[in-house]
């Protein structure tokens, strides 16, 4: 029942869990200075003991595609780890970027990274064991999050809000188009004709992207904390709301988001992912 979230169940990690991705019976965490943490959640009410694979940077973002996990590894750029056996992750392979990689999204043969002051970085991963040289498209803000949908990359671009970049030709990204938000765009999730932004102290911002070349004016719903992460499932947006834990917002009408329902957590919620009946 999204309007009445249950009591949290915890499994601690040795780092600072910043981002989360669920695939099958495992949750993959970008665990800060501890790199990748993998936890068995075949029984979500009793998560397993974490398995780690350390990285040379600080892991901020995570994405799973096939037998590989892709980490936005801060000052080390992109880290690629074989997870064909999730209980024994492989040695990371790196491709550095010019700034600090904070978010990652994989689409087709390319990894798209939110690379801070360098904007968007695109890396060919057709051979995951030998990633290609990054191609960049700078933005006016500091890029923290990225989501790819269709022929466009949507960036959470800090003080510049939402940046939309055409990637029909990934090796030649288009000129960014912007829609400023109230505060600082930290993460972005695209569902249907809307982009959902975790907008720091302004909570959730919803932007019509039915025409990606002309994003609409944001609709905002504030939260009790500071929105650092966002995930959309069905008629609800789930917000990692830092000191306020999880915030759940009805978006059945995206132009009029509902009042948040909150479930506090012991730590500071930075990332969120939904799978089945669990966040």
C-alpha cells in the first residue's frame, strides 16, 4: 500500500550507499568508498550479507545490464564489473572521465554518465571489458543524474535544472535544451511524457517532455526533507528524501502531484529503487 509504507528492514554496508539497482534476486549498491555492494534479497524481509568489490574512486551511481554492473565511480569515471556470479564480482575495468562521474545509465552499446562540470559523457561499451574513449557534451550546470529514453538523454543538471540532449547519434550528442527548476536538480527519472526530478529542497519537480525540444514548466510538490533520488512505479513517485527517509507521492495526475506520504529511515536516504511490493 504505497500510501502507508511499512517499517524499514536494514542491512548495513561498510560504505555510504548512494544509489541502488535491483536485478533478479540481488540489489546492487553504489557504496561510496566501498565500491560495489551486492546483497541477496530473495527474501526481502531478511536481506543477505553484502558481498563487496572495491573500486579506486567513490561509487555514486549504479546500473546493471546483462552480466555487467556499471558504476559512476567519481574521480575514476566509469567502472565495469562482471557479475555473472553475483556472489563473486569480477575485477573492475575503468574508463576515466574528465570530472567526477555521479550517475550512469546504459542504453544499447553505450553508457551515459552524468559527469559533473563536464556534463554528459558517452562511452562505447560494446565490449564491456574494454570501454571506449568518452565523448562529451558540456552543460551549463553540474550534472548529477542521467536517464535515457528514446533518442534523448535527460540530465539532472544542478542549478540549470533539466537538460535534454538528443543522442540519435551517440558519438555526436546534440545541443542541450534546458528547463530550470526551483532549486538544484539531483536525479531524474522518465516515465511516459514526463520527467520526474529530485529537486533537492524543493522536493519533486514534474516536467512535460512530450516534446523533448520544448520541455514544459515544472509542477512541484515539496517534501519534508531534501530530495536526492527518485523512482517512478505505476501511479507513484518514490523519493529518497534524505533526513526524512522515503516519501511517496501520487502522480496519477502528473500536473497535480499529491501530498507526500513519508516513512522515516535511520540513515539519510540518497537513492531509491522499486521492485514489486518493496522500495
